[in-house]
């Protein structure tokens, strides 16, 4: 197979991989973030402490994480057909990709949020802040660098899952690697695809690390600090008024 022939096959497959991973990432973050927060808030000592809810949600998340992706794809064929209208192609692969990634990302979110200093939450509660204020002003800002790192980890995992989806007609680079590199014995082409996947993962990881460093250097506690300062400012002004000149 010539290089031109490889390119004609690779670029559409690369775009399919980006599409399925991109859509799956967006849906995973939108659903996995609140799920991870729910695990923290309903746990013992959380703002919404509720042991039955926490156990049920935790069990569902653990079940989703324990299932191999290839099993998820097979088990969800009927659901995939109902959602995407087909069980082959990148559109169909997006459904099990998302279902498999949501519990994975939810646990990463839980771990990130648990790292937030409890003293900051106590300070917000002392100022009369409720659960939503704690989430918006403390939990999310303080854990933002770690959350971004979790998103990057999830994207890279989804790229690996998307390649696996190619074994059952999921489209993308994995489909090319199986159908040309393995079934048609185009070993050179298969290694080109492996190299491309390695480059994609490396670029995403480097970009993610750069964003995390910038967020860390800028200070994840900015929102909380401003909130506490806004609370202290009136008192400081009052002290200035009574100071002798």
C-alpha cells in the first residue's frame, strides 16, 4: 500500500475518531460531573448526606466501571440502535463510549473534589452559603486543575476505547487497523495508525498538562479568596474609620 493510499484512508478515519471521542467527551462531562459531585455531597458529612442514595449511586458507578468496554458495546446494541439508528459507524460507537466513560469520569470527579480543603467549605457555610454556593464558589474552583486533568485522562481513555470499537464496525482509526492491518496483513499500515494514535494522545496530554499548570499557577482558590475577601472588606473599612489620624 502506497503512502497516498494510506492518506486517503487515514484522514476520514481520523476525523471519525475525533467526532466520536469529541461527542462522547462532551456528554460524559455533562453527566459525569454532577454524578461525581452527587457522590461527594451525599456521602457521610456531605452537604446532602444521604446514605441510601450514596450507596445506590456508588453501586451503579462501580458496576459501570467493572464492565469491559467490548461487553458494554455488545450489551447495548438494542439501546444503541434506538438512539443512533444503527449499530455500526462512529455514530453508533459514540453511545457505548459515553456509557462506559461516565462512571469512569464520575469517580475521577469524586477524587478531585474530595481533595478540596474542608476548612474552606466551613468558612462558606459560616457566611450563610448553601449547597449550591459551596459547589459554585468552593468545590469547582478549588478542584478545577484536577478536574481538567481528569477530563484529559478521560479523553485519552476514550481514544483507546474508540480504537477497540473498530473491532465491531465502530469506524475510526481502530476500524482501519483491524480491517487493513490485521485482516489484510498490511502490517506497515497498522503501525502507521499506531504511530498516529500515539501522536494524538501525546499532543492531548501535553496540552492538558499545560492548561493544568496555568490554572495551578493562577491559583485555583481565586473564587473562594474573593468570596472571603468580600466578606472581610466591610469590617476592614469599619476599622479604618475608627483609627486615629
